[in-house]
C-alpha cells in the first residue's frame, strides 16, 4: 500500500554488563572458613547461648552478602527500566488510536450480530408452521449467529431442532391418549397422571403406577366392605335408630330436614355427605 505506515529504521545501543567479584577466591575462602568454624557444632543446654551467638554471626555475614547482591541488581536494572518506560510511552501513544478503532469494530460486530439474530428469528418464524411448533420453543444456537455460518447451515440446524420438538409433541400427544384411555378404563381421573407425563415421566412407568393404584384402591375397598359387614352384623334397628348390639350405643338416627339453599350450596352439601358416607334420600320434589 502506498500510504502504509511504517516506523523509521532505529537501533538500540546496549552493552551486556559484566559483573565481576574482585578477590572472589579470597572471599570464598573466608566464607568457607566461617562455615567450617561452626560446622558440626553441638547444641546442648550448656552451649545454647554460644550457639545462638554463632548463628547470629553467621546470619549477619549472610545478610551482608545478600545486601551487596541487591545493590548490584538495582544498579543493573536501572538502564532497562528507563528503556522500558520509553517503549511503554510509545505504545500508549499508539493505543490512543487503537482503542477507539477497537471499540468501533466491536460495536459494528454487535450490530451485525443483532442483524443476523433478526434474520434467524425471521427464518424460525417462517419454518415453524411447517413443523407445527411455536417459534418461542426454538432455542437459538449461538453458532447460528457467527459470521462464517452459512444460511444453509442455519436452516439445517433450525430444521433439526424443530424436528426434535415436533417429535416431543407427538410423543406427548400419544402418551396423553394412552394414559387417558388406560385411566378411564379403571374409572380413574387421568389429570394427575397426565401432569406427571408432561413433567417428563415415562409412559410405561405411569401405566404401571396406575395398575398399582388400582390394586391399592381395590384392597382399600375390600377392607372397607369387610369392616362395614362386621359393623352391620353387630347393629340392630330400633325405630328410627341404629344401635350397637354390644354397647347399646346409637350409631345412626334417621332425621328428616327441610333445607333451603342455593344450588351451589346444595351441591357442596351433597359432596360433603357423599364424602363422609352419610346416607340420604330425596323426599318429595
């Protein structure tokens, strides 16, 4: 490009530092002498004070060596730190232009992504009737919004998702029909079982559960009838009263009432009497 920017040729002058410890051999000999002097020192109750003093002396020598190392490191690092600060200053100048461009490109990408999302939603709405699904049931795959994803790929992805949703609908419809017929054959309200089916429970499991419930209901009814038969065998009718032959307790009494109520109230009264085993009959109109 004719207007392509480039940096001028530039070089950086630097020399690798040489760090030399003068009289290193003598220093090493002295350090080894100090170390050997206290090597193998026995620490006992009687030498505790001397041992602490020796340790303090050795640590003092070690600290002096480390202080010298830190001093040299600081001087060694100063030229690099000045150089690094200059480079960072130049980079900051370029960042003042890079950052706004970066933000603008990000905003443009967000706008383009929203436009692709709009097109995907329109495609979902267009395809939904063919699969008898609601557009809101389709969860958008993030890859459908990528710039590199073709419309064909998006269409195929939407078709796969809608096909799966349609199968779920069909399976649920079939399951509801199966559960309803099975429950009604036993004179059971299917609503509760259908709710479990909609929550993801397996059809075969629910059919087995209905069988179990029917069995429990039959056993409960048999126990109830046996109990009633036992009770009736120990009852005797005296006038308008039914009395326990053993205890003489009045079990029930025939009472004729005239009740004035609204139709809903009368229905609730009937439900109460039915649920509590109260025997009643209509008198007159």
